[in-house]
């Protein structure tokens, strides 16, 4: 049976976290919440997932609809060891008292403030510091992408300084009321964007400044990084280091993958469910070395990059294993990453 895990909020991130939990041998999905009866609730039930209403009020919405509901969020949380909060940004923090009331360990997402948990997580960077914690925040998609590459190069060569431009997707594919539709928006217009300080919550010793723009696309984010390393590194050495991480995948424009749409087409072609690509995508030809100063461009599939980190966060707070490598290997094998 393993560790009993509840997922509160069954949207973009929640449904992916739930699917990933179902693939783990050492955890059980006790259920997910929905605020209302819709096709997602029906699909979850058809797949054998217990659906709970997120409140007594939302339970009433299920009355007479024919949808099967197992109870309310309180029932779900009281039967779990760990809850993964996947409600919209800033909503998660409102549930913290409930999780504390039932003494369950809680994992929040990047839309919550660092202060909600006092600990921001990335599996490669600080797994051991998350062991047994009651509250953990898995950092956002952009911050996860930055942490993965910075951690890899820091371990390989030492990272002195990072300057990054983030070109952010305007909305997720299903978000039909969000924009921009015909604009490039400095988001925020002030510098730095919140991403650099957020990276420092995970990697406190990294000197990083980030600038962000939002653009009319839904598929992925793109980051352009300029980094100063502690020693000279050739392009081949950098490629060798990055290639040793299963959660980083190198793409080649020479092979016809020179855009985010082609990366997504690749994910479709290899049969990835929902065309997810939890690996950080880095274009090989973008890696340029001027001795200690390097450049690279990378793409982040915002809907799925944080999913493996959530699974590792569950293992860390539940102390299933104290070894980050073991957790990362189990997660990656179960999700078919790096293949
Ligand atoms: N989407 C991304 O690209 C992305 C990437 C990394 C991290 N994140 C973070 O992950 C978190 C979730 O984002 P998301 O994109 O998955 O959001 P989302 O697609 O809007 O899903 C959130 C789900 O929470 C449910 N919900 C809404 N209000 C609720 C409430 N008051 N109580 C309980 N459940 C409620 C909704 O369920 P119903 O359908 O039942 O109404 C919705 O499906 C946020 O912190 C976000 O910043 C998002």
C-alpha cells in the first residue's frame, strides 16, 4: 500500500501528480478533489480514482448529477499521510490550517509564497533537507528549469554568476480566457523578476538575476542563460555534464528540433501521455563557451516539469528513502524519463 497520498485540486498539475502517484510502488493515491462535477471528475472516476468534493458547498453541486463522490476534502485529508496541494496559486495557503489540523504532511506548488512552508524544494538540490518536513513547496516550472541546469553546471564546474532572460508562455493550452493574444509583455516590467530570488531559496549561494517576458504561446517557456563558471569549460565538457542527468534532455536543431513546437511534436512522437516532457530541454547548438563565460538556451514544458519533483518531495517528507539518488531513479524509471 505504501504512503497514502491525497491530491487537493485536480487541474493541470493535480491530474499529472495523481497519474504519477498511480505509477509508484511505494505510494497509494487515496483520492483527489473537485470543486464541481465536470468531465475531469467523470474521467477520474472512470479511471478508478476516488473523487471528493472540495467543500460542503461544492458537495451540493454533485447532488443529483449521477457523479460518484466519496466525501469532502476533510474526509480525504483525514485518511492521508501526505497531501499534495495543487489548487490555484495563493489558494493553497488557505488550506494550510486544515492540513495542520489533520497532522498530514503537505506539499505546495510554486504559486504559493516561500513563507507558506519556509522550505522550497528541488530534488537534485536539497532533497535531504526536506526529509521528514511537515511543509514543503515545490518551486514553479521556471524555477525548476533554472535549478536543474544551474545545479548541474555548479556541480560540474562551479557557477559564479547567472543572468537569464525568461520568455514565458502566456497561458496553458486549456486556459482560453488568458493572454496575451497579440503582445509581448515584460512580466514584470521591473528587474529582477521573482524567478531569480526564487532560485536563491533553493540555491542560496548563486548570484542570479532574471528578466521575464510573457508571449502569446501556450506550449513551453524558453530561457536564454548567460553564466560565468568558476573555471574554463569547453562546449563538449558542458554537453557531457548535462547529458549525465536524466531530467535534462539535449535536443539538436541539426536533427530538426529548433523550436518549442518541434519539441512538443517529439514528445507526441515518442508517445508521451498529454505530450508531456518533464525533462528540461536544452538545445545542443545553443551551448557556447568563451572560456568561463557560457551561453545556452533551454525550453520548459510548464505543465509537466514539476511532476517528478512532487513525487520526490512525497518520498522526502514521508522518509521513504533518505537517498536522493534512489528516489530520483525510482521516479524517473516509473515515469520513463530520460528515454
Ligand atoms: N500550470 C502550470 O504551468 C504550472 C506549473 C508549475 C506550477 N504550477 C502551480 O501549480 C498550482 C496549480 O496550478 P494549475 O495550473 O494546476 O492550476 P489549475 O489548472 O487552475 O488547477 C487548479 C485546480 O484547483 C481546483 N480549485 C480551484 N479553486 C479551488 C479551491 N478553492 N479549493 C480547492 N480546489 C480548487 C480547480 O478544480 P475544479 O476544476 O474542480 O474547479 C482546478 O482544477 C499553482 O500553484 C501553480 O502556480 C502551475
